[in-house]
């Protein structure tokens, strides 16, 4: 989905706002795929400002996928928002200063919306902050009950560190 900013024919101080229905491809975080739904669509606001266009994209999204710790289904509600500036004159602007989502005054609405969603997600999607996850040996969900597995053995190459005592006053 693309929006040509010149077609809006905005004058300085004017605004155009519209909501679009979008379907985004799943977002992959840490090799795990998460479905993204935008029930109310994505709202695009274009403000004509001195020197260009200020584009604001926002959406309320629902992200579906497994908890990173216990693998139970998680539904995460996120408010995604992103702003981009499109200068009308390219003079004085470095290529790296310009938005990757605006080419020739044509806005890639889906691209900006996808980036807004990815940037609004937490680094680790979990069912709750206190989730204990799964036992690495037997796979028992530690939120439901404790498993009977023995504690993991310590690698003897690190055994000498057990006798290490650090004095808290050493830095004084």
C-alpha cells in the first residue's frame, strides 16, 4: 500500500488523516514467528510543514505467538507509532537522513507500519514477567509444578571459582 504525498495537495499547516486496512506478514524475533493483527487498521496522518511533510503512522496491534520461556500462547496488545519526515527539497539532506520508506514523495504505508510494530515490541515476549519457563532437562512447565530433576552438574573446569571470595571493601 502506497500513498503519494503530492496527490494530497496540502498547504503549509494543513493535515490529511486516513485509516487503512493492512495485513502484515508475521514478525520473526529470535527465530520465532509472531502473527500481527491490526483490527482497527493503521492511521496515517500527514502534516504539511515548512520544508516538507511530517508523516505519523499509528496502530493498535495484537501480536500472537509463543511465550519465549514456557511456549504457551501469548496475546500481546501494543500501541505502535512511527514518524517520518519527507523534505520537499533534497538540498542539504544526506541520503542517510532521508526515510527509507519514502521514495520520490511516495510513502510505503505497510513498510512504516511494520517498522513501527517491530520497534514497539519488547525484546522478549513472555506470558508474564514472573514466568518460570520449562525445565531444560525434562521439559516440565515450572509454572505448573516443580520437576524432580537433579540440579545440573557444575563443569569442574569452573570448580575453583566456588572457593573465590570477593571482599566488598576491596574498592575502598
